[in-house]
C-alpha cells in the first residue's frame, strides 16, 4: 500500500476545511465565513483498500492535515495557530496551498509562498471556488501562480461541489511511497467524539454571532456522559467580555437556545443517539493571551 501525509495550508476562508470534508466525504472540519474557524490541526483520512475498484492492486491511505488559516498573529492564540500551520509543512510528503484568487507580491499569499521556498516536499496549488470565477479570472489566477515556478501542478476546484477532488487524489498518489496503513479503512478522522462535539458547538456560535464576537469565543466540554438511551453533554462557552456574554445569550436567552438546538441536532447525527445538551457562558478576560487557558482548551501542548 502507498501511504503518506499531506498538509493543507492557506489564508483564512479560502475553503481548506470544505476541501477536506469533500475529500473524506464526511463533515469532520467545521466551516464558516469567518477567520479563525479552524484553530487546531484537523486530521482527515482518505483510504482506498488494495483490490477495491478505486484502490487497484496497491491501494493507498492519505492522512490530510487541515491547518489554521495563516494571518498576522494578534495574540498568543494567533501565534499558536500560525506556528501550527507553518510547522506542518515540514512534516509531510506533500503540501497543498489553497487559494481563491490570483497571486500578487503584495497579496495575502506572498508570505506563504516565501515559506514554501524552504519546503523540500512537492507543492500543489489548489485554486478553489472556481464556481465563482469567470474563465478569464481563472486563467489570470492560474498563470500568475504558474509563473512562480513553485508548484508541481495547479488544480482548479470547487470544494463545495467536489469538482476535481478525484483529480487531486490521483495526482497526490504520485508522491506517496510504499508504507503502512496507519488507520483502519473505515476511519476518516482520529479525533475523539468529544473534540468533534466541541467543534460543532463552536461552529454554531460562528454562524449565530457577528462582527468581533466569534474571535473571542472558545468551547470546553465540562461533562460527557454516555448511556444506552441518551448522551448528556455540558459545555462551557468562554468569551472575553461581559457585553459579549449578553450577546451570546440574547434577549431572554433566545440566541443561546438557538445555538444549543442547532448544535444538538447535528451532534445527534454524529453520535447516532439522543443528546441532552447544556450550554453555559462564562467570561474569561483575555483568555487568548493566557498560556494556562490555551493549554486547558487544547491549543498548546
């Protein structure tokens, strides 16, 4: 079997997590139209077993590492996220740089391209959101990155529809070596259910909240009790300001109830069981700059 690791990097909101979900065929990474949606390194597993229709004689297993969007850090959380993304590039067999626009030396990808020059692994550019580009815009973007000479291949994709995902998998196989099967064939992520539950709650917060509030929000699972008939979950939502706490709760608690209902419904689909979900909101001043809080929330080793 061929196997290996592939990093997915890029600026915020270019579709990295949506691409990972399209590759695995399941939602394992949360998505939202806001920066800092992905804070941890999310692992997605794609497997083609030997002898199967897709796997052929050899088969393959690719472990994708979806990283936080790279942006200029403004606090310790931002520093952790940037270091996580950049550090991943040197640990893998191939790197996917995801973007949704043409290259400019003054653009957001210029910093990442400088870092890619130091990476020995082959790099593939994913020009995402082609469904929103005219042919001329796509041609210009393609040629602007082609001229950098950094990429083995440039692939246009629409992660939302899955367009050209099979092409991407086919190309990545070229850079895999013979290796072990790291995970069972039916496993699409190695993250525990508690982590996925926490991320689902945070995703609903991102969808329900606006402006600066989502950036200062974190979720911690306080209790997680499984019984044959129901899973009982209690989660803490941390925010940095009292005014933000009021926004999250909403008038008469309606916003928090909406967040909880939306999260519970998706968690039930994930777990395949009834769920009782309690959400509590607490204020923790400047938690994004607290080493203790970042460790507690799993954002630092």
